[in-house]
């Protein structure tokens, strides 16, 4: 079908930016949340430093996995040459842009690591299992690999954001082709680095335990959370009439379908991991689930099953909910919260085991550890949203994305 009849909004980058009052209020909200988060983090660290270290790891992982989900969304959309996601891709660029800030957020973990990770202690060498894993589980490799992960992520996010904004100014279609070519190898690098970061920062909290699909599990949570944030941004801008034909209910529906798909994918990976470990019944593997089915942690496990799968599955199965602003918005906020619960379920039982604390013992310190990284993310997202065009105004696929409305 010819696209000649499609009316594409022709705007300059300045005309596609948020209205000044909205940009100012959005920036103020992000700034306020960041300040609140930093104050809460300081209070939490003062009240219970040991618990705060683990809670901060949860918040750090929540922000970094969100950023990685945004980066992978960009890469996937470029590799598949998808046209419907033009507006959503700009939001993904903002989300992926948190990764350079994530490097700064990692600095406290450098000081917390020795207390969090059992395998960093000298006594670990007396454990025959950990001694055999010492070639991988050692501080030097841990820090070198950590720097390498951020080099890949920051380089990739910077490259795509810079190229995308350059195209806003010049309209050069060759920039799209260069991003397509770069996306394929970067998907491989990002996927591998995400998996190994999951091994290093999360799986090694219980160093006797291992799972060959844990990296895929982290990937599925990353995509679910990033799509949830993209859905919220889309709803915000659509409700103000800022997108016009570039992003409509059809595009919102597509985001909802992807969110539904990755929710089911997360469940498939989570169940596969549990089922294989349950069936093999190897002590080094079953310890992970035994710890999460005792002393009150069973309730959190059940909440994860119901909240991360059953409820969003029932909600997002409906076409009406995926197309409705409030319905999709509620599901998106819920999934962002459940992503935190998922990471809390991975990290905090290690705190319980390390401190010989029986039961979950949920504390406000857990929220404080989350608020600081979340506030920084909110500040960055709102900062970029108030200063960048809210969609790529000269992307060569704009006619195709507008054509979606007419199909």
C-alpha cells in the first residue's frame, strides 16, 4: 500500500517538546522524588545498615534492569525494523539513559560487597564447593567484569540516543540504517552481559546455588518492567494530546500486548527453573527454594505467583484493558511494583540467612533502599522528557507508524 496519502505531522524538534508548564512540573516531580529518596536512604542506612545494604541492592538491581529493558527494547525494534514503536523508542532511550547513572549507583555496592557476598570472605576458601568456583567467584574478576558491563551498556545507550537526536536535527535516513546495523551485535553483547551481571550481583548471593537459565529470568523481568514504564509514559502523553497520530490507542494496544507476552514469558521461565530444580532434587540447587518456602517467605513466594502472573494475566488478557488508559496504567504500575517484589524475593532471603533472622520481617528500611535509586531514575526520566522531543520527529518510519491508525 502506498503511503503517499498518509498525513505525517511535520514538526521541528522544538515543536515536539513538552509544553513549558508541563515540562516544569514534571521536572519538579522528578527532582522532589530524588531528594525524598536520598533522605530516605540516609535514614535507612542510619537505622539498620546491615539490612539497608541488601535493600539497596534490590533498588539498584530494579533501576539497572529497567535501564537494560529499555536498551533491549531499542535494539529489538531496530533489528526487526518495527514501525509502530517510533514514539515508544524515544521513551526507551530515556530509560536506557539511566545506565550511566547506574554506574554511580554501583559505587555504594563496592563498599557493601564484602558484607553481602559470602564468597568474598577468606573463610570461603575452606568450603570445598566455593573453592572450586574461586576462578570465577573472586573479587578481582567481580569488579573488572562489573566495569565491563557498564562500558557495554553506557556505550550502547549513548550511541543510540545520540544518533536518534541527531536525526531529529538533520533528518538523515542513513542514521536509521547505521542504528540497524549496530543493533544486531549489540543485542548479543547486551544479552550476555545482562546474564553475567545477574549471576554476579544476584545469583552469587547464595554461591552454592546455580541456575543455567537465571540470565533469561533476569531478562524477562527487565523487559516487563521497561514495557510498564513505557506504557505509563505513553498514557501520560496521549492523555494530554501531545502525540497526535504518531501514537494512538493502537500503539498503546501494541505496548499492552508486548507487556502481556513478557508477563507470560517470565512465568514460563520462572516455572521452568523451579520445575527442573525440583525434579533433579540436588541439594546445592534446592537450597534456593527451600529458603523461600520457610519462615514466612512462602507468603512472598505465593504473592509473586499471584501478583506477577495470575493478576496481570487476567487483566491483560482482555483487549479492552490493553486499550484503556486506566486499565493499562494500573497494570503497568502493578508490574513495576511486582518487579521490585521479584528482586526482593531474590535478594532479601540472603539477608535473612546471613543474619540468622527467621521470617521476612518486612521493614521500612527495605523501602528506603528502593526509594533512592527509584528517585534518581524518576529525576533522569523527567529531566530528559522535559528537554528532548517526545518522539523522533524525522524518523523515516513515521509514515508507517501513522498508517497504523488507518488500518
